[in-house]
C-alpha cells in the first residue's frame, strides 16, 4: 500500500495494483480499476516514485526482469 493525501488533507493508503492510470488535470487524479476516481495532493511523479518503491519493497520487479 502507498500513502497518499486527499485534497481535504486526509491521509489514506491505496493498493497501487488497483490503479489503472494517473492523470494530471491539473490535480493528480487516480483512475482505479473499480471505476472510482481519486484526486490527491501529491504530484504525479511522487505517486509514481511511491509505486516504484512499493514494488521494490515487495520484490515485484524480480518477476519483470
């Protein structure tokens, strides 16, 4: 799970494997596989960095080499 912040300031965690795509609209918006859309305070690059760190932590890249 990665930590993110809603525009209201509420901190929450999301499973990055459930993110279908990320948009900058100009806010950062996550489109989830469920169809739900979540707007967060973090920049797109920050979200991507957190996803990469999470995947390294769980060893996900070993299967992708």
